[in-house]
DNA sequence: ATAATCATTGACGTTTACGTAAACGAGGAC
DNA sequence: GTCCTCGTTTACGTAAACGTCAATGATTAT
């Protein structure tokens, strides 16, 4: 445990550019140690990067993700922050449930249209077959 | 049926600005008729706006949404387009399933952290109560 | 020792998705 | 008749999330 990673390690593992990782540090999502000028990433950084990328896939802006990270850190100590963190979590939950609903609808639509397409293609194939016959 | 809508009608209904709707027209997502210079939106436009906004909530770029609309239109006529449409649908499906998985994970995390928070708050409340007692 | 690879910072560029302001016309309300 | 409200176009502005050099330095491979 207590593994360390170079910027390239993480970039490879998560299929992002090193620029992205540096950008995330600039934005306060990651806070790697330094050996001289060189960034040294911990497991904590790795986890945060994973969380950030999951958020990104769902379209969450980096500053919201950063806020959640910050609140999570603060929440350990201060109590007011705990409530605030909780509130943000519930907002996030609401967004996610809206998204889940959106996804359900779109997947149904896709299944429907996909079926339509395949039937059309199949019937066209029949016509082609008849021409050939 | 065959209802018509002003730009403001749609803006109100979907809680977006008129600027957004004009932008979507510029980007080829909507194609309202005109009475003189004034846009007149049909049910088709209304549906497309709804679809576009659903896509937006899931972080899809406008040009992808436009492509799907275009392919859907073309697919009725040409057969090659049908296959292409089908392919895009499957790609979209894959993305959506990734997102669905992401959402499931995040909702679990939120439920976990939310529980943690509430327990901490409750125990703090106890301490406060003991102080008061 | 020289090339290849990895790292750094700095800074300007780009795309997306609109916001925002300017300047204007058409139709009702009072 | 003038003030709202709604509509239009043109066009510059902006925030986010990086991309893309450029210039430089430390390690490693051969």
C-alpha cells in the first residue's frame, strides 16, 4: 500500500492526457506531493481522479466536483460543513435520478428504433433476394 | 393537433431562454416555419427540443444530437443510412449504459456518505443534548 | 555523448453552448 | 401617441475544459 504514481502512470491507467491531470490539479481536484518539481501522486489522488472522471462522464462541471471534495474534507472536522455536505449530496442525488430517468427513456427509444431499423433492413434484404431470384 | 408554438411558448414550457432555442435552430436541431420573419414551431420542433434537452442533461454535444436527427430523417429513404443510423444508435446505447453504471455507483456512494453524515450529526446532537442536560 | 523519454512551467488557441447588448419592427393597452 | 411586450438579426463576450506549442531540464538506453 501507500503506492505512488507518476503523472504518466495515471494518464495511462485512465486514458487521459497529462494535460488533463495537470489541469485537474490547477482546479484543485488533485494535490500531488512534489519531489523537486516532479509531481508524485498518492492513492488518494488516484481515487479522486477516478471520481472526477466518473463525474465528467455524467457531465458534472469540475468546480462542483471540487466543492464536493472540499466539503468532504472539511466535513470531518466541522459540523456546519457536515450539513452543507449532506445538502450537496442530496442535490447531486436529485440530478442523478433525473439522469437515470433520462437514460431509461433514451434506452427504450433506442431499443424501439433499433428494432424498426432491423426489420426494415430485413425486409429490404428480402426484396433484394427476390430481385436476385 | 397540428398545434403551433411561438418561441416564447417553448421557452416557457421547457424553462430555457429564447436564445437557446435560436441557437438550436442555428445548429440545425430545429427548423421552424416562418411567418414573415417570425418563427413558428410545430409539434415536430417541440418533440425535438424535448429530445435535445434530454440529451443535454446527459452531456451529449449538440452536434451528436443533430447527427442523430439527420440520420433519422434520412433513414426513412435510403438504406445505407439505415445501417449508419443503427450503428450510431448502438454507440449511443453503449455510452448510456456506461453512464447508467456510473450513476449506480455514485448513488451508492451518496447513500453511504449520506448515512455517515446523518449518524455523525445525530451523535453530535446527543453530545449537545448531554451538555444541555 | 547523443538520442529518446519523461518531466516541468507558461501562455496562447480552440470548441461548445450559450449570454448579452444593440438596434430595429409589429401589435396591443391605455 | 407612447409605452409594453414580443419578435427579429448581428455580433461581440464568456466560461469550461482542455489542446498545443515552446523552452527547458533530469534520466535512461545504446
